C-alpha cells in the first residue's frame, strides 16, 4: 500500500548518491596564487595574466543534511539494505531524519577564462556553465513509510519538492586598487537559461487508512525549455510519462543578468579584511509548461503490491524497490495544464563571503584565516564558518588547510597550488568527511581490487574535489603576503 511513496524516497536516494555538485572553492579563498579567487571575491586579482580553455577550475561533490547512514543499513548477513526495508527498524531511521531533509546540488563548469593586467587594473572575461539543483523532503514522508498505521493517520508533506536550473554565464570582471591598501572589484554577468524544472507542493496533507487515502494538495509544476513536450490524459491531467526532450527544438529558455561586488582592505600591515556579495541577479524563465493541482481534495484506494523478497541479494532487493517505486509514482500527484508562455522572474540564490586573514609577525608567509560564507537556496540557507592555516613556502608554491563548521557537520579541507611562471595547477577540496562507508556490496560484479575505492561519506553527504590547470604568463604583479599591487 505504501509503494506510491517509495518513488519519491528512492528518487531522493538515487539523486543523492549519483549527482555531482560544485560551488565555489571556499578553501581557496586565502590560497596564495589562486587564479580563480576573483570568483569568490571580485576584488581579488590573479598574480599574473592567465588563460584556460575547459581546464579551468572544475569540481564535483555533494551537500545534504542527510547522511548515507540514514539511507543505507548493513544487515547481519553482511548485505546493505535501504531504509525502506522491513529489516530496518523505524526508530533507527526516524532518529536521524530532520524536519526538512535537503539535497543541494550545484555545478559550475568553467569553459573559458581570460585574465589580464592593464596598468594597475585587472580584467577578467570568463564563460561558465552552471546548474543549480535542490530537493526537499519533509520528515513526515519518512514517518509515513516507516511507521505502521492503525486506523486513520494524517501526514503533513508540505514543502515536498525539487528544482533544477541550468544556464550559461558570460562574465566581465574589473578590479583595481583605489588606495594603497584598498582593492575594489565587480563582475557583471549575462545569463542564458537552458532549462528549468520545478515541482513544489506548497500544501500537501494525507489522511490514510487501509481502505482509503485522501489527499489535500496545493502545488505547481513548471518547466522552461522549448525542447520539453508533454501530453494530457483523458481527464486533462498532465501525463508525465509522456514527457519528452526534443533535441531539435533546443533554444534559450530564458535570459537574465547578475552582478558580483567585493572589496579587500589591508587595515593593518599584517591584517586583511575582505567581503563580497555574489550572484545579485535574476533570470526570466519562459515557463513553456505550467501545471497546478486542482482545487480541493481527492481520494483513491491504494493497491497492494507484492512485497520485496528480503532473501534476495542486496542489489536485487534495491532494484526491486526502485522498480516498484517508479511504477507507482504516477498516481500520487495530479496536475492540470495552467497554460504556457507566462514567463516568471526568479532570483538567483545570492552568496555572501566575509573574511579576515592575519599574517604571522615572525613569518609573514604563514597566515591564519577566518571565513564566513552564507548562501540562500531553494530548500534551505547554508551558513558556513571556516578556519584555515595558509602557507606560501616559496613564491611558486602555496598550501592551505582548515576545518569547516556548519549545520551539515564538521569537515576538513585542503588546497595545493603550484604557480610558477607558465602554469598554474591547483588541487583541493572543501569537504573531506571524517567517516566513510563502503558501498561495494551494492555492486555484485565489482572486482575485489576496486572495492576499497567504493566509499562515500557516512555521516553527511558532503564531499567535493577541485582541479584546475591554467596557463599563467607575464610578470608577477602581486606580493605573496598581501593582496596589493607591487
């Protein structure tokens, strides 16, 4: 009877474990020689001219307030089972679930960057592909699945939803010193929307018994892309099984603009304060497909499917659960066509960075930094505090490491930057979990020699890795210990 809800939960699990995300590389904020520091603060400058095509700063990772240990559980037989399996006790799952469970996924792929100095001004032109994705699953959806019900039970699933936005970005940046110790900068961005898809349930309440389910729903679905097409069934409901993407109809799904602003101020010989506000802007999406739930409530009699065979192997059990969930997805929500062509403006989730860096008086190539990063989002706002130790042992090598504290858990980060004349190679990450779990049992045919690499974070799905390779040329324009022009 509960197979309908499996679709949403399994979809959440699949996306959480398979999608990649990358926001700006925060550990690189104080990293010496970082050629992409201007993306964190447009007042920051590259020490030399730079060029990159495709090989610029690119990364992947995941962020969520749910952990893998909330979704996967080892059995006494040595196999892994999902939280939906009857072998897993409700108390084991619900004790780990938050009121709002979110997965925030960003992709920022750098396609082209050109940065160059002209007198005392640093200019940048860069082209990027960005994708902002989010899922939100309320606590009651997990409770609905795990708790046995007797008679009638009510569940509030309001806030359930997901969103994906993909757009191209062309940015022009400018930075210079207004005073000897003060840098200011900005970036202006032209945005071209490629696709948008959103399902949001503003209000969703379910009353459930063994014989009848009643649903009171208020929600909407929006899609922006001329390449999307969808048909309606005989009752006038949008048939999501018919959703198709026609690659010969690809065209812009919207247009927008944004701006970044920043400053960096050496208030004392050994102390630098800095701050930036990023992504102040909006995109107007075409909304080629719009749907809304009909007013009022509706009811249906749930069907009972054959239970998943607990004696099957771990991978087979999970496959059965997913297959059953996908088949039952269509009946949960009904959306009527609300008409197309009514565009809407959406604000980008803006970000704020505030930093302070103090260089050691006995050795100014060594510094400590404190960074606050805040970001709004579709599902939840993210606030991060980061403490780091930064070291530039030579003019062409810089290192940074530190710890991150936020509501998603504690983690460590590191950064390595090799930046002699001619090349700039940067490797690092913001989130490296303290505990990991092996998912090798999910892959029946995985060779033993690769099994040790099949690990993912155990406590929170927060992990990322960045790599960047750039051509750097021209004379060195910045002092290693201060963000001011030589």
